[in-house]
C-alpha cells in the first residue's frame, strides 16, 4: 500500500487554558496557521501534544476537531499508540470512525515486549483498517525496532511508514533500501539524511515556526540539489537546537506563546514551563531568524 501524507507533518502542540483544560479554540487557530504555512499533515495528540497527560475523551475530541477544521486541507494522523494493545486498538477505532487519515503508533514502552509481542501489537492496530505509521523512538520506549523487524512489520497489511527517531544512519539506510516503508525523519540528526535518501519527509516540531523553510529543504532534496538542502538544514540548526535544550514540548510552547499563536504556554505536570534563561536564549535565536518579526 502506498499512502502519501505529505512532505511536512507537524507534530502539533496541545494548548491548555489557565485551568489546564484543553483550549480547543487555540488548537483550531493553531491548526489553521500551520496548514497555511507549510504543513501538509498534522500528528495530533502525540509526544509534542502531551499525549501522556491527555485523557481518551480529550484525544478523541482533538481528533474530531482536526478532521472538522482542516481535514479538507491536511492529512490528519491520530496518535493512538500506547503500551496497551487493547487501548491502542480502541483509540484507533475511534480515529477511523472520525475520518482520520492514519494513525501513529509508538513501540510499546515500559513492558519491553519480545519480538512476537511487538508484531502482534502492530498487527492488532493495523486490523482496524487505517494506515499505520510505526513510531520507532528507542530513547523513550527503550526498544529499538531494527531494520529486519521493521521489514517484518511492513508485511502486515496497512503498516505503511515509520517515524524514525533512531540516529543510526546505517539502520536508516537499510530501512530505506530493504523495506517498502515510507520513512519520516524526526530527529535533527536524521532530517537531512532522510531527504538525501529519498525518504517521505519530516514529522517535525520546528515546522510550527519554519514550515516553509522545511518545505524548501525537502523540495531541494527531491530535485537533487543536495547542496541547497544542506544549506537550509545548516541555517536551521541553531533554532532547532534551541527548541530541544529541555524536554519537548516545553520550548515549542514557549515559542508559540511568544508569537501569540497560543494564549498560554502552560503544561501539565510532570512537565513544567521553560525557565527564564531558556526563554531568553530561545527568543534571541528566534529574533536572529526573523521568526518574531513575522508574528
């Protein structure tokens, strides 16, 4: 199955109000802004969207809001992953009923399942019928999905792509050449290599701020102008680094608040707001890139 989700998918943040309730109005406004500024698809209620502290009703409401507000302009990818297969299947059914285009499912974390358990987990999610993007992030889930295992997962109907957050370039190359999976970059270390290898694109946090530049980077790679892709990549390096000096999404929410794109940068515990020093560094870098001037 070949499914196109677009070159730039933004892992969208979830705004909260003063009482730490999901601010659906701010979320809708942010979606429209992103889709107007370089975003082809939205990964909703993922890591950047603080999935770990959202309730199921909150996630489902966000999926519905995304489909209703921008589903005609962007692909809506619902994060339904968890370390409980039955829970992930339930959320995937909800996403399918709402009209989401695909689901994102992380490697089951904490319980460290063996190979057969991992295959059974993703097969159960895929049986719902939506395209599945496997999220390989060993830094958070402990387990790394090696290329041979991803190749096996690719044989499951509806498993169509991988969101790769493992910096091993040798494994990245094997995934691209030895499996039919579409490959999306996540980490800064992988953005340019994925483009260089002809990958599907980027599932990005920085695209909240520089979506058009991210599109330019991918377009340069598509036309074989790797020097231009490298130039754009290098030009964004300090901004992206500034967004990740502490746990995501702390600093992207601070940046969105500075830009007036969300009214509050509050987070739910155990995440906490950016420190004054972190904000000052981020503001300086954003000013240098002209991001604040575009607000």
